[in-house]
C-alpha cells in the first residue's frame, strides 16, 4: 500500500496556520486535520497542574513556571525555554497520533504551536510515511496585524495583545529551530502563495531551464516566476568558460518581498550590478531550477519565459 501523507504545520500564534492547514486539507482531500491545542487539552486532563505547571499555562507565558530562571542569559532565551517545556508535554501524544495514522494508512495534517523542530521526532516515521514539516513565518508588521485581528475574533484581545512580544520571540525561536533541523520555512504573504509554496514541495513540480536574459531583464524574469505564478527559484548554476567546475548558487527565493529586496539591491548598488553583469558575460546561459505548485504552472512559467526570449533555444 502507498505511504500515507503526514503534514505538520507549526508556527507562533497569529501567523495563519489554521487557515492554511484547512485550505491545504481541502486541496489535497485530506479528511484528518488535527489542532495541537485539542491534544494539549486532553494531556492537561491526564497530567495535573501541580505536576506540570508549564503545560497548564499558555505557550507564551510558560516561562513563568521555570525553575532557576537566572540560568538564562536573556529574556528571549527564558521565554523560548518555557515554550519548549510547554510543548514537550504535548509532543508524545502527537507522535502517537501520527503512528496511528500510519498504521491505518490515513493521510493526516497536524497544525499548531506545539510542533517544534528538534523536539518532535519525525525521523522515526520517514520509512512508513511521506512526512512533511513546515514552519510558517511572517514579518513583524504583518504578524501584529493578524495577531490583533485574531485576538479580537476570539474575544481575548487584551490578554493576547499583552503577550505579542513573547509570541514574536516564539516565532523567531521556531525559525531558528527550523533552520537547525532542516525544516522548510514558508513565508505567509498570502494564503494562496503559502499553499502554492507548500504544494510545490509536496508535489515536487520542478524543472531546470537555461536562461539567457541580461541583468536589466532579471526583474521581469523574477516577476514571471514568483510574482505572477507563485513559483520559486531554487538553484542557479553558472557554467563558466575555462572553469572545470560550475558555480552553483542555492538561493531558494519564493516570496515577493525577498525578490523585490534583491532587485532593489541590484538596481541601487552599481558594484553588485557590475559583478552580476560580468558573471552573465562569462556564462553562455544559467541553468535555473524553478518550482511551482503543479506541472501546469511550471509549463505556464516556462512558456512565458520562452515567449519573452529569456530561454536558450536548443
């Protein structure tokens, strides 16, 4: 039998993981979608407050129940340690749920703040399931905007907003753990873009094209791939004449803001632009790996780039 899909989506509060997980479940036709908060409620019923005060606190203020707080160098480390202890009580139950889904050959999505890279052991399931782990990220301004909206919607505005700083610390901590444990980070610009980024990884819809655009046309190339089609640029290989080994750049750019920042840097920095011009001149073409949510979008991107004359004719 085929391996079931197990998809984990973690983030700090107010990033949009519930909305994204629900839409992903709909698009992949996965009926089992579980929030880690519900599992936490069950675990709280089993382990009393006197035995696990951090568990019975919220993720953002669990640090108050840590012993020997003075062993932490700063407030960020203290909040992160409290959060990890809070999540650690929930993770064994989440791992049991994953094991049950695998046993029953059921596809499963779990979303929640308790999915901490490095704490949940996904390696034990890789032989038996197609397991994907994503951590969602957001810039501080967008996070705060969503956080305020969410706090108002669930009628706990005052308390939630009082702990935005702590939730932001948790957000940054999750990103660090994701990087350390090779977990994919998805920037949540829009729901559509986030879903497309996740699906491009799950569906593995990628291709390699040979680009011949010049530096002034680079913005248009990036717009076609990223802005218009929610694709990503994963890797660029420069085959430079006279060199035995090609120059390889793993860039992994999928969000519009990062792309725009890169283009702005090139346009405003003459030295950087000149360096890129010379690199382009030394290579007849650039083998570029692009990915998208499905093959249809890959074909659309490729055809548009060919139409503009940016692809080498072979």
